[in-house]
């Protein structure tokens, strides 16, 4: 019996450990560095309607407890993704979740409509929350009405589960989460990066070409944990947790506050096999504790 299996929509995942978009490329970059079958899903690098070059360098800066990035969603575009990336991805023994982003709501609809014709995709993650692009970006998850409308429009075209990726850079992440749930999302993923900045005092210049970027890594885990807890209390759909998860202990904390699954992001740059190691550790933990993952999810004890 698989003690750690989960479901999102009508898709079953062998375990709840995923790799986060933008930290794992299109998976081929990690071939030979880990056993893909040991993780629950690969969330691909973002796919947009047309190819993107991203932001100019410098666009990455290491911080004391994480990383600032302003990559800007560079990618090959949907047609080249289908032609050149999907042949490798569809043959992997894990679930494939394609991360999708657009400048307009119609872009999301058109990309998903095109991907519906492609075999080997299990779900979509709608990137409503990137802080590093001038058009689109966080605008779709900063306004509840827009978030609900775009989700509903994509829902009409998708026969696969929809996961909507949310930003923490809002007044109430739960309000946005509720809106996309009403729009037909099967799950939400949270959190995307926090807006941050670094400065070179000697030159008096920002470390990133775009001045600000997205902060990820261990520094944001306490914030991510609080936001995931907030979402889990308000939503009925699954919450996929992201934010500073570096090891099994970190992942377990997110399950306890209510997350159904977790995504490993910045840790992939430090240890490419991190997600597989956490998945193995979770299996061992559940066996040792003689419990199913579902017994752990949402088991936080709060004194009344």
C-alpha cells in the first residue's frame, strides 16, 4: 500500500514531492543526477506563447539565506516546447505539470488550448505570480476578479487539472485563493517569490539589472508556512506548498499545516537530487511512524 499517494483533480501522484518551475529546467538538464521516478511530479520551466529571452544580466544574486532572481521567464515558446521538450518529458516515469504564463488572459487560454492536443501532460500550473516580468506577472494574482475570470476562461478549455500559482505580495492571499477556487482551479500552489533587493555599496548600484527581484530559499520559509496555513484554512481544494523547503523536516512542517504536496525549488541548485531524497525520506518517515500521509496533512494542534 502506498502511504504517500495524493490526488489533484482526477490525477493520482505516487508521492507529493514535486520540483518547482524555473528550478529544474525542462528536466533533461537533470538527467543522470537523480531518478525521476522517485519524485511525484516535474513542474516544467514556464512556457509562454512566443519565445522569451528574459531579463538582461545580472539577474541572480545569492543572499545570506537564499537567492534573489530576476530571470524574467526566458523560454522556448509553446511550439518549440511541444516539438523539442515534450519527447523527453513524456517518457519519464513521473507526472508532468506544465507551467504556463501569459501577458494577457487570452494568452493562458491559447497556450492551454494548444497543449490539450499534446500527449504526456498531466496537469497545468498557471503562473499568475511572477514578480520579474513587466507584462502579466503578478497582475493576475493581485486582483481577485481578474484571477477568477482568467481561471474560469482556462477551465473551459482544459480537461486536465489546473493548479494556480499565487503570489505572497498581496494583502490577502486567501482572498485570491478563494477566487481561483471559484473559477474552477483544482489546486493552488504557494508561495511564489517575495519581492526583494540587493545593493552594491561600493558602486552604489543594484545587484540586479531590474533593481528588484524575487527572493527564494530558506529565508522565506516562515512566511510561506504562514501563507500556506492561511490558504488551507480557507480553501477546500489542495494547496501545494513552495518556499524554502530544503529537507524532509521542512516538508513535514508544510504537511502538518495542511499542504497536500510540496515543491522543491532553490534547493535544486544546491543538491540536484534533493527532491528524490526528500521523497525517500517521506516514505521512511511514514513507515516508521506507521501512518499514512493523509493522517499527517492538517494535523496541526492549536490550543484553544
